[in-house]
């Protein structure tokens, strides 16, 4: 289950970076960055995406062996 969650987060992060690169539009910041009350939400999401990427990096070797 953790592998699926990490994969989904990495895909979301990759799509978001693609939008930033090609359209100069940050989907996560636009969805969750409105107002002071939710200012930390995009940072939390970016942090979770980063942790998911590290997790995927560590576990990719076991996936490739299968």
C-alpha cells in the first residue's frame, strides 16, 4: 500500500513540475495556496512528494529485481 501511495505522490509531483515548466502554472499552489489559513498545505504536499520520491529511490532496486 505504501508503494502505491508513494507512486501516486511522485506522479502528482511530476505532473505538477511539468505544468510549471511548460505552462508556468503551479497546480498545487493554486489549489491549496489560497489564504493564510492554508499557506502550509502546499509546503506539506511538496514535502510528502519529496519523501515519496526518496522512498521510491530507495525501493526501486527491489522492484527491478522482481
